[in-house]
């Protein structure tokens, strides 16, 4: 603290009177002319922490003709409600060179980081001396006049307005605080209600400017946060180049001479600070002005060089520093570049508070007084700081929202990309599935056609050659026939499963007898069970009404066949397989129980998977591809039913199927190619009446098979190779039945049928159409019945039997 023993004046003055003394000191500075040094407390505004040793306010004038020092400290007992202009300060005045030199020494110690300031203050200390008598007298007269006016004001307030002097400031302060709270509430409400950051900032800047009654209010936004600046290693050449550039700037001559540090470490530190400053520079992004006469600084970016000489200015702002400059002309006396910048932007006083987001410096909220100095009050500083805090919340909220939106867009793009990938994969899978289905259909047809010939011809040979072949030869033929049928079953299973998985399988709904169907399957599998030494039994609990059921009887047969065959296969000799059938409301229940090897619990999940047998040892012991149960499950689900299994190892298994009654006799599923290519298990009566049958087929093996089967059944068969010459032959032969291939090359199946019907006396001929595809298109061709390829002997005989029966009935 200063020693006040050399002070000639010590008394209490209002801030108004103190500012009057500032004016007197300014007038004296003009009287002494150039070479004077006039300083106020504003020169300390750039310091992070104000020194405690320096009084709150001061005015210092140093020249060869006149020097003086005026200091002031606010009285602690003053009420916080008092207006700034009415606050009392303890004022001290001295002209003593010793006291002034002591004060200059204190200033020098606080401004030691400012080379120009340190040099200027040292030079000022050296010119101190006695004041010119005339100038001293002139100052004294002005001082006495000012004190006299102060005394008159005090007396007037105490005698004329004893109460108003107390109540009026309190009332005005309360009104201002209410208005301040109202504005803060408006800004806060707007932040809550909107995520549009530009709208929030523009509105807030305009409202705050109007409340503070400033000439200009703006937001200065940095390009990037201070924390993002990374340290860089620099060479000596880089550092020296930096100082050469600095010397070329338009700086004060004294400043240019003092910029070079004393050692290399200081060189590097200054250069790093310079690069750091340049990396985080920004610009004015929002602005509100009192009138259009005030120049706009929107989009303005401060010159980098100006802040190089304000040590760690951005770091101080990051720590919450508030800068209040009453008069830029006195505050930046030691910063010529900054002073020139303030003059260029027409700034006479300014208040700056930082906008901090997550402890990082985002920008500055700045109030400008453009034409005259302004004493910024504490409540104004606090208010602007509160506004900056709320704006920081809005900015952070907007940043989070932007990040969420960006993440949302990124996720949406990823979903779109992933969806496209999945779509492409699905198309590829569908293409592969179609190729697989087409391949299986083609291969099954190509395989089944020769297999059908093998099975059919071997069966025909067995019928014809009774008594003509040795037992060994008949055993060979039987082996060929049985293995051919087994291979055909496997091919049919593979094709049927592929059609089911592709969703192209037809359900041909019809009404049938559950008990009859169950007994037929037992009869069909009885020989196989006897061969393995397994008892095959059946238990049906159905009355006449519940026995009738609506479903696809062919596929219900296949379900029973697969379950019974599976039970027989895995039941050891002496075991038992029983089929139970009953009804539960609209559902038919089919249950197959065996006393076989059972299924381990940990392998049950593999039970209905394709190409699975539960143990490699079983695969060696029991034949099969592992498709039977997988196909059974698909067929059950095709009927919207379900299948369950309960099993115990070495005890046996119970498979239970629930099939709901179908609602219509009309096909309920989409028909597929080759969907009717399954083995016909019904026994055919071969006692047909003699009759002539014409076969129109260009495929030799198929035609040979048909001819052999029908000849063995007692028919007279004529094979016609070409459709072009068939009409004349049919007209001559007058057959009972015409078997016609609808896919003959170069012909139209419908036209062939119409041509046959148009022949004389052939309107009632029965036509059996052979086709690779049984569909609704083929059903309108006019044929009496249809038979899918490849030809199965029993299916062919069954169709012929139906046509012959209809012919007799007619």
C-alpha cells in the first residue's frame, strides 16, 4: 500500500466528483503538451488478477512541468443498493515526487511482462520534479471549485431531500434488478423452447444490448477450442523468422525495439504462443447495434499480432476472466496495436465476458460503448456473465442436438446401406435358391425318367416272366426294382423339400377317411416291418362323423409314411411300433410310438434339420439321408399344424402331429412345378376290360414304359411318334383312350386336343394328358385327366382305371 504521509488531500468524495478530478487531470495533460504520461486504473485491466497493493481507482499525470497522483478506494460501509454515481470514495491527492515515484515503482513491478510499459514508467520516474507554480495554482483553483460544488450537493440533499436521497436509489436498483431477472428468464425460456441456435443468439444479443443501453453488443466466436491446440517443435530458424515478421509490423517504435527476448527459451515460448494464438482465431458472428450510424463489425476478425503482447489472454478468458475497459485511450496506452484496432472499430469502452462450454473457451460476449468512456458497474458485469452462462447452455444443447442428428443421419445411412446389402444378399440368395430349385427340378426329372423306366420295366418283366425265369433271376429283378424305388423315394424327398422351402408347394385339399388312410399305410409298411421283425399296430378312435377330414390326403399319407418308416428303422427286432389316430375338435391327431433306440436330450434340436442323423454310428447302421423328419415337419407346418416329440434313450420315442381341419376344398397354397410328382401307394386292380389305347409321345423311353405297362395290363397299345400324322391314325383306330404329351415339339397341346375332339365319332374319346407341369392353364385344355412326368406305373394304371370306369358308366 502507498504511504499517505506525503498526500496533501485526504477526504471523501462521490464518484461524480472523482470523475470531475479526472477531467481536471486531463485538462492539465493538454496544458503541458506532448511528452506527458497520463495513466488510469484501466492500464491494469488486462491483468488476470488485480494487485491488492494498488488502489481501486487512480489518476497519474507525469511531465516535466506538472505531475500529480490521485487515488481512490470505495468506503466499505456504503450500501450495496447505492447507485455507482452516489457511492463515496476515500480520495487521496499528492504532488510529491517521492510518492509518485513509489507508485510508478509499484506499477512497473506489475507490468514487467510489458517491455514498452516497463521502459516508459522507468523514463517517467526520471523526469519527476517540482511542479510549475502557475500550473500548480491553476490546478488548485479547479480543485477548490470542485470541492465547493461537492459540499453544496451534500448540503442540498440533506436539507431538501432527506428521504429521497435514500429511497430513490434503492427503488431504482430494485427496478433494474427486476428487469434484469425478467430478461434472464426470457433468455432461459427461449433456450428451453428452441434448438435453433442462430435464433437464440440473435434474439439474446438484441435484448441484452437494449437492456444495457450499449452502442453495440456482439458475439466473437473462436474457430476451435483452446484445448485443441497442440504443442509443436520449432527450429531456431522458425523462431527468428517470427521476430523478423514482427519487426515489420506497424508497431510503435519503442514496442518494435523491445520485442526480442533475452534468451532462446523465451524465443521458443513466444513463438509457440504466437502459433497457438493463430490456430484459435475467430470472428464476430452475431451483432446488435443501437443505430445504423454505428459501424458494423459483423464478420470481423481481429488481427493476430495485436494480442501477442497481452500475455495468455485466451487462457485467462478460459479461466473465467472478465475484462472491463472504461476508456480504451488510457487502457491501451502501452498497447499501440490494440489502441489502433479500437480506434478503427470505433470502440471507446468495452466489457468482455467469456462463453465457456465444458470448461473450454467457445467465444466472447462483448459490449461496446463507441463514442465516450463508460464506467461499467459490477451489476452489469454480473448480468453479462449470467447471460454468457445461459448462452453457453444453449450452445452446448445445440451442439449435443447436432451430434445426435449427425449420429442419427449416420445410423440412418448405415441402416440404408445395411438394408441395401441385405436386399442384395436376399436377391442373391433368391437367385441361388431359384437356381437350386430349377436344378433340382431338372435333375429330378432327368433322374426320375430313367428310374421310372427301370422300375416300370422290371415290374412288368416280373409280371410277364412268371415261371420263365429262375429264382435267382427273379431275385435280381426284384432287387433292381426295390432299389430303384428306394432311389426314387430319395429323389422325391429332396425335390419335395426344395419346393416347400421355396414356398411353391400346393395343398390339394380333399375330403377323405382318416381311418382308411391310416390302415392303408399300415398295410403298405407291413412287409417292411415284418422283414425287420418289428410288430406294427394301429389304434383308431374315430366315429363315423369324425372320421371324415379335410386336408391334402397325399401329404398326410407322406407324413404317416415318414413317421412309421422312421419308427420301424430305429426299432430293434422284437420291438413294436403303433399308430394312434383320434380327433380333438377340428384337429386330427396322428401319433406314432416306437420302442426304439430313443433320442438323447442334447440332440433333439437336430431332429428336424435336413441331412441330419443324430450319431455317426447310426448313420453306418441305418440307411437314409436324414431328410424324412425335416420333410415331415415342413409338411405339417404347410397345414398350419405342429409336431412334437418325447423320447427316452433305450426306451423309445413318441411323435405326435396335430393337423387343423382345412377350411375349403379349393387349393390354399400356390401351386408349384412338379408338385404332384409323388409315389402313388394305392393298390391298382389290374383286371381291365380289353381296349385300344393310342400313345402320342416322341420320347422313346417314356413311350416304351407306357406301352410295356399297359400291354402287361391287357390293353392293345399303339405308339404314334409324331402329332402331325396322328390324326389320320386315330380316326382309323378309334381308340378308347388317347394318351397325349402336351409338350410335343412344334405343337400346341390345346390345339391337339381340339383336333382329336373334332374327328368323326371321337367326341367321347377319353384323353389322358401327359405334362411336366400340372396347372390351371393345362386344366382348361379339355383333357379328361392329367398325369405328371416322369411316369409312375401305379399312377398310370390308376388313371387308366378311372378313365375306363367313367367310359363304362357313360
